[in-house]
C-alpha cells in the first residue's frame, strides 16, 4: 500500500489498521483511498464545504467503496449527527473505514467522542486523536462537554 499518497490528503491521520481520517480528499486522492483497500467512506462535511466534490458519493461508489454522508453543520453540531455517526461506525466494524470532512475537525471530535463514549477509552488515551489536527473552538468544546455529560463521562 502506498501510504505516501494518503499522507498528501489534508490533515490525514491514521488511527489504526481499521480507521483513517482526513480533510476533504481530491478526486485523485479518492483513487488512492481505494488503492489502500478502504471499504467505506464516511463524509461529515456539508455539500458546500470548502473543496467539496459534487456527486462525491457517485465517485466513491464507482470506485467500488460504500459511501455514507452525514452532513454536520460546523457551527451547530447536533446529537442527531453524533448518534448517526456512532450507529454507522458500529454497523461497519468489519470494514476498513475512511472518514473525512473539510479539514478533519468535525471528524476528530466525533472520533474522540466515539472513543470516550462507545469504547470507554480514557481521556488521556483519546486526546491525541482529537488534537492531532486542531484544537476545538468554543462551539466544539461545548459540544464535547455536553456529549460527555449526557453520557455521564467524566473528563
């Protein structure tokens, strides 16, 4: 597998052999994602987010991967978005998953919350995933705190 091509994707972050995250890939980078044997692409960006590819789902499916779009408003993430993300990741545990948004900011928060809430990972072990590409702004920090409190998770 040519990891150099994947590492060229904006804010690419390889979590493990099962999940990788990034900002918005280009058309050519989706070909690299397929060559890296990913089975599923989850897109958390809005259709008009920076760099969004029109008909991205069609492109991904033509390449032979599954595609799920959970559009998350960057300025107003919701529990509905988070629950849809949790359900999608839970449902596809047997697949190699590539998750992206515009800059890998939405994704880093959702993955952090998945680790803390679903996998019951300690904050100290989950924080590197969150901070790999950004430091959440006030909106996203509040969302994290609200989600953790909702699930009775102590920081």
